[in-house]
């Protein structure tokens, strides 16, 4: 018995259907991958904000207990959840790390997405995955940031220090992937709520904020301006800065390593 050959038209139709299904699966995979990455980015930003917020709370409330810090973290979690619309299903704060002057926060974020790139699954076959993100922020008492250190100034230095070791990119504005000196200062002050203006170049920072007479009167969190450069003063004679492409973000130079053209203060406490 001879088998009938598949007609050319049928073969083209089947091939076309196969290609459409493959393209459909790939499109779904790309979409879900993008969605997962966006969710992960939001989760990381959220956990970083909680860790930073708790550290600042500890600095502002010397002697606060672990339970008080955890309560603060819960409040921040709810606030961020309302702002980002991400489904935060769990929050953990490490008690051991807390005892070592560090806040370690872990968030679990629940999200439904298709488990396979090349397979099409309907609603009843979906698998629930959790995206977990962790951030650790060290907090130090205000006395470690020099005489007269304030809560806002300490928070600025605290925020700046956590990015030490990350890369420098001229014109860059990413604390993780690359940033230059003026964007670095702008990010630090904006994040800590002491500056709400637009981005400023290193030269423009010289006329912003309030003037400080000299380095002897400078406090933690003040902005030190140099020729073509700007940095954050740590309160103890050193600066935190996005130095250059070779060194990246550093905390290894004295404040008077170059002639200081201006010192500007943005803290109000």
C-alpha cells in the first residue's frame, strides 16, 4: 500500500503554524523575562530603601532596640508597597547582623509567570516563583562622623559609603554601573532628602546650599568643591567621591588633597 505524499500546500501551512507558535512562545518569553527583571529591580530598590531607612532610624534614635528597628522596617515596607505596587509577601531582618551594627533586610516578592520559554502553559499550569532580594547596610553612631555630625549629615555619608568600589563613568548616573562625581553628589543628597533641585555640574555646586567658611567648620555630609570636581565630606577629614575611571568610587583621600574652592551645606538639622 502506497502512502500519499503530503501536498505542498499542507506542508507550507504546517510549517507556517509551527513558526507562528515558535514566535509566539519567544515573544511571551521575552515579555515575561522583561517583566521579571523589572520586578526584581523594583524589589532590589525596595530592599535597599528599607535597609537604608532602618539604618537612618537607628542613627536618629540612639539606643533603639531590634524590635523597634523591625517595626520601622515594617512601616517602610508598607510605604514602598503602596508606592511601587509590588507584592511583598515576606520581610526578614537579621537580628545577628543588627547586633553587629548592620541591618540586613531580605524581601520575598511573589509574582506569577510562565516557567518555560519554549512551552505555552495556560493559567491552570502556572507555577509561582518568588524573587528574593537582600541588602545589608552598616550603621555607625553619629560620633563616628566627626564633631557636630547631625542625623541628616550622617545619613548622607552612610548612603555614600555603601557605593565605594563601584565604577566611575564620565557623565554616568548609575550608582551600580557607573557614575561621575557631580552625579554622585546629586544622588546622595537627593536620596537623603536634603536636595530636591535638578542635577548640577561640579562648578554649579559651588553656589548651591549654604556656604561654610572653611574645612575647620565643615560637618559630615557637606559638599566639598574643587576645580572640576566635587565630593562628600565624611566629617573626619576624608571625602567620599566618584574619583576617576581607574579608582571608581572611593573613600581614601583627605579633604585637603586638592585646593578647596567652596564648601556647601544642605542639611537643616
